[in-house]
C-alpha cells in the first residue's frame, strides 16, 4: 500500500535549493551562489515579500509602473472610522486581485495602533493578511505590515 507523503508541499516549498524565486527582504549582499542580493528559495517567502512590498508601495512611486501599490499613506492621518476601514480593506482586496491573482485572502484586518495619546506611534496603520496560495488551499500563512 502506498503511503502519501504529507510533509512535502510541492507548491510552497521548492525542491531545488539552487533555484531562487525572488529577492529576500531586507536587501542585503548575498553570501552564496544566488547572485549579488540574497534571494528566497521558497515560493511562500517570495509571496510574503510581494505582499509586504505591494502594501508599502504608494501609487506612482514605482518607475514605469504608476498603478502598482496603494495610497495608504494618504489615509494615515484621517479620522479612523468604520467607513475608512472598509474602504481600505476593499482597496487592498482589489489591488491583490489585480497584482497577486494567485493568492486567496482568507482574513484581512485593518486597524490603527492603540498606543497612549500624544505618542509618536499613534498614526500607525496595522494590516494583517491571512492568505493561501490558490494551488495549495490547505496551507494558511499570514503577513503583518505597519505603515
């Protein structure tokens, strides 16, 4: 009788360590064979980096790609209401559908930081995304970004 190996995830963990998916964050010089910059060897780590970059990029900031990103910095000092939270969530979901169609967002949480009044960190926008890759629906991963 055949035994199914459930530890290998063919769409998340790549089998060949000499194949690199994307540039790892934060940027740093490589110590190995991957090239000048350190690179990611797994698909899920590359997708997490893509989500962080997409959420941190302001529209018009990327050269020759003026439509990539979100305008999250413009709402940072607005009054945080349920309408604004819903608008931010919808913008994030629409942007993910266009730029990252290979992921499914399972849970999206947008909130402002809850530090003491008068603190410098009062205007942090905290975004938590729980997602999976479409080709592997059983594996959930999460990314948290502070803007």
